C-alpha cells in the first residue's frame, strides 16, 4: 500500500481574517466558541517503493509553500489541540479525485516527482471552546 504523506501549511496573514469570519458565523450556533485557527494540509499519495529522498522532500515542501514565507510548510501539524479544543478536517471524499489533484500531480511530475499520483487538499480547523 502506498504511503500518504502529509504537508501542513501554516496560515498566512490573510487567513486570520477568514478565521475571524468563520468564528463569528459559528458563534451563533456554538456560543462557547472562543477561537478558530486553520491550516491547509496537502495529502500526497506516494507510489514509490521507498519514501522520498531528502531532495524529493525539499521539492515537495517548496511546491506546497509560499515563496514569500520561509518555513511555512511542515510534516507536523501547526495546530496543537488542548483538552477543550475540537480538531476538524474538511476535504474531498477519498473515492473521488478532484481536478485540483490532477493539476498538482502534473506540476509534481514536471518537477521530477513521478511517484506522486494523487494530491488532495484539506482544511483543518481547531475550535477552542469554553467548557
């Protein structure tokens, strides 16, 4: 079975406003909600026998990152949940390949990353609530 690699992208400045908008919308249904934080996750299906080399990992992290931000991509989530937090991940169904995946796979192949055969993005939310 092919491993799925996860690349977590730290939210940039403009996503803070989106998180505030999401928090305001959700507080109508969940008054205990205190904060909302988000991150993007690239889920990469890697089909090679071996895990990616250091050079391949460097390419993948560069492709998924923002050229204006340093160290905005990691293999560990930026969202660390506490005891009163709820962590949600929203994305496409696993049995359906999206057009975005097709485009990202084409870019990966052009960059010499042939073992990439599917990349689906998900949005992760950490909801902090009062108990």
